[in-house]
């Protein structure tokens, strides 16, 4: 994770996900387990494509890396972008 991003976010882990306090905007977000995992990967490897994130998480979540799974990852990414926690891909 980038140092500036580590400073930007205060993350509290929970059994079913995490809460993220965004110091830049003063917002707090509750993320479910899957969205939290997508968030961690997006922070660790900015610019990762959705297919890469889906493949990396498919095993962790015992999911088939199928079009439906990629759609689920897309929804999580969209939530993170809309919440201003990550930047959308250009």
C-alpha cells in the first residue's frame, strides 16, 4: 500500500468486512467482506484490471472465475469508485 494511502485511510477490520474512515473527505464507509477484499487489492496494486482482481479473489471466495463473478467484482469496484475510495480506470 502506498504510504500516502496508508495515511489517508483508517481501516478497522471486522468479521464480516471493515469500516474505512477517509481522512481526505471525512467520510466513513462500511464495506462487506468482498468489497473490503477488492479495496485491499486495489490499494496494493493500483491500476489492476477487474479480471486480475476477480481471478485473485475467486479462490479466496471459492467462486468460479465466470462472467457472473466478474460482474460481482465490477459492482464492488463501482461502489468503491462512487464512494471516492479508489479512482476509476480511464
